């Protein structure tokens, strides 16, 4: 059986404890994290990549994937005001359901019966080009810009040859 095009599946890790970070630095290729601020995200990235380098890995071969929430206003102060408003305003279920539509061009999910199966017609936004359907590479590894790991048997053969 030949090797898969991406060599091996991409290994993702998420976890923020000391052991979790070490695990990610040891084997992770895609690392999920929350970033409450740019500074916090950069600190996490530097820490993780520093740990990976200390373990002999190339830090560029790890993709850090922060989950971010973006607030947009005409000025920084206005964006902060919108953030404060959204975080402090009473949260009700209908409002949360309405906000679910935000990444789908404000599709109104409140119109569906929550106890019924999800209607197929709600998937038309995929056809309207709101969801990415084409990628540059044919593999997830390629689209993340990660290198194909060397086959362990090839690697073992090469080091055996070097020892000769
Ligand atoms: C940014 C982030 C994202 C996570 N995403 C998931 C997830 O999608 N599914 C899941 O089951 N656990 C998820 N977790 C939980 C961790 O994978 C899991 O709780 C882990 O054991 C925590 O390790 P830690 O003690 O190093 O934080 C996530 C944790 C973090 C920090």
C-alpha cells in the first residue's frame, strides 16, 4: 500500500496547561488556542514555538490557530464600546440564535422549529458561495502549509547508510 499524499494525518492539539503545551510542542502540527488579545496570542505562540525548538523541532512547521472574536467599529473606541455592549447586554436565546446567522450573511435561524430535523433548504448558502468549496492544495496538510513528514523507514535507511 502506498503512502497517503500527506504522509500522515495532520496532528492537532488543544490544551493550555503546562503538560498540554509540552504535548503540543512535542507532536502537534496545528495548535488551537484562544487569544483574548494580540499580546496574549503572541505570548502563546512564542512559548509554544520556543518549547518546540527546545525539543529539536523546526518552529515553522507548527501552525498556531487562535480562535478570535472580532469587533468592528469606525474607531478603536467605538469597537470597544460594541464589544462591551455585546458582553454586558442581557443574553436571551432568541438573540443568540439570531447571532448564529452572522457568519451566514445573517441567515435567520429563528424561523426553524428547533425540535425538527435541520431543513435542507437552509444549506443553500453553501451554493451562494458563502462557504469555501475550492482549495489550493488537495490535502489539509498542504492547505496549512505543513511539510510532508519523511517516511520513518526511509529515514531509518538513510541513517543506517550514514553509519556505514
Ligand atoms: C483552545 C482550546 C480548544 C479546545 N477545543 C476542544 C474541542 O474542540 N473538543 C474537545 O473535546 N476539547 C477541546 N478542548 C479541550 C482540551 O482538548 C482538553 O480539555 C484537554 O484535555 C485540556 O488539556 P489542558 O489541561 O492542557 O488544558 C480545547 C481546549 C482549548 C484550550
